[in-house]
């Protein structure tokens, strides 16, 4: 999955990362956007690889490989703290997706 992410603050922690980062375990509560059709639960998911390409101080491209069922949008913005950690919590600023492209399903 490739996403273009915008931040509300300068994101100096984001640099180009040509090498894939090791896997990251996240906890995701059922997102608000699907709560009306899914049971409330906390699920463990894994970010298998994560690579960034910095565009400027407020924009970067994020390349992810995740386990099945990971809510990618919520991993980026945090869903009001319902996904931990999230890109937003790791950077310490508000983030949101402006473009999302699923490049394949294995």
C-alpha cells in the first residue's frame, strides 16, 4: 500500500528510508467508521515493512506492507487514539491521508 500523507506540523523526523524497517506490532480497536457494522474489539495487527519518501516539510509518501485486516487509514491518523502506535503518535503531530493506493494483495 502506498499513501501520501500530510502533517499539520513540520515533520523533521521523516526522512527518506530506502531500507524497509522491521515489523511493528500495533493494537487497533474497531474504527469509528465501521463501528456500526463490526463488534467492538481490540485486534493485534502487524506492519511488516514501512518505507518513507520525504516530499517536503509537510508531505511524505509512505509504503507499507501489513497483515490482513489492518486498517491503514487508522494506522496513519490514529483514529482518536484507537490505533496505537500510529504514524501520528510516532511523529507527535496530526497526520492524514490525501491519497491511498493498494499495490497488491498476497
